[in-house]
C-alpha cells in the first residue's frame, strides 16, 4: 500500500450532504462547485436508485439526471461572508465531536456570538450557516436580534417553512422564536436538552414556551456584556 | 473556484509527503518525466497533473489533500478564519492551534494551503 492510499476517502465525505444540498438549491443559494450529487440507477445493484457525488464533468452540456451542486468545504468557505459586522468574524473550529462555524469576536466590552452552527462534517456546518444567513438575512438593523442563533433556531425555521407545524404549535413557536430573538439564543434552548432532533424539538415546544413565559430562562444578555 | 485551489499545492504536498504522513486521499499529484507515446522527456522537470491516482511504474504519486482530509489529520483545537489582506480587498485564510489570537498565525491564499502549513508546523513542533 502506498502513502495516502489507505482507506481512500470517498468524494461524499468532503462535500455537503444530499439533504443540505437540496435545501440550498431550494433556497436559491448559488455558488460555483466542482461537484454534483447525481441520482442514478445502479445497474450493478438491481437498477436501484442511488445518489452519488461526481465531478462537474458536464460543464458544457445538460446533466442527464436529477442533480444538485455538492459544495466542498473550500467552495463553501468562498461563499460565506468574511464577517457579519465589525465585531463578528467568521470562525471555523475543529472540536472533539464536531465542526463548529460561528460569527463572533470581541467588541471591546466582551465576547459576541451572533450565530453558530455545528455538524459532524465541516462541509455540513458551513452549509447550515449559509442556509441560516439566507433564511434570516443579517442586517445592521437586525443586529440586536442576532444573539447565539444556532442549529435549533435553524431547524425550527426550516420546519416552519416546510409547513410542518399545526396552528397551535405555530403560536407556541412564536413565543419561542421571540425569546430567541430577544436574546435568549440557541444556548438556552439547548439547556432544556431538546436539540437532539427536530421532532423532539417540535414536540417540546409547548413545554419550552411555558417555561419561557414563566420567566425561567429570561435574562438580558446585552446588560451582561456592556 | 479552480479545483487546484481546493487541494494542497504541489510544493506543500511534497513537504507533507517528506514528513511521512500516511493518510487517505481522494486526489493526487501525478508526476512523470515520460512524454506522450512513451518518449522520455529526459532532464526536463517533472510534469504534474492533478487527478485521481494514475498508476504506472514511471509515475510518481503524491497525495493532494483536500480541506476535509487535512481537517481529519489536524488535532482538535484548530481554528480558521478569513481576513482581508492589507485592506486591499484580497481575502486570505488564517489558522491557529489552541490560540485565540488567530490573526498572528499561519496564513495563505487558500484554506487548503493554510491548513497544510499548519500540519507541517505542528509536525515540526512534534505536536502531531
């Protein structure tokens, strides 16, 4: 075995997962990519439908199958803004079990964390950040509402967009989202340990809303820092 | 984005190989001194092509690591950021290891080369 050949890495491991690629496409996020997720019928496996990652070999003609751009880490790095404002720079960090992407920094009074996404792979963490910035446009006017927005916030927003909520849940969701935007942030939602998956999060919105309304988590994050 | 900018450049890839890293790679720098039709190019410099691994007795293969692959080779605590070089609008990448002051750490034009330099630096410090 030669150097570098051990456990040859699959293309899939270095690009955004299919689900997030589809979501990026649906939201109209556009960038250059050298790779595609392409749906094929695998003739070696009973003609089963499969999604594979391929190089952009059809650049001059129509791709003959359903496909989505499969952005790599480097490509996503080009697409993400360098900073949201003068205090919040793009930071990517390798942690123990996941990759973290966030916009943060120090405004002279303390640490600022505008938003944060995490995933097992760096590509997915970056893709989630791009999606978050797409569905919730950051502007200087909305700056104060950007405090620790994260994966839970993103999951709820996407679930809401997909029409997965009943009307009563929507009302409860408003309370939760208001709380997040008022500065409670994603960290507080994490504290009630409901971030494991979207269904739990939606199921627990009622409990969370009651606890938020009771003032259990209320705090003024800005007072704490400036 | 050029595909070549998504992997470590040849110069740094050669350094990484010299340092004995033995890690999976999807892409390779394939070098040869043989021309088309099997003619030897002689004392000409090696010709290098970035692609999947091309096998052959006269071909030298050097792993061309991607950002994802480098991320797996680097230790926990690596932090990366983008910055504007010299306020001239040129965007570069910086990375650091267990250090919040990332502006003063290893920098390069591409993220892959930046991480490659970090890998080499950490090996030099015997951290990995």
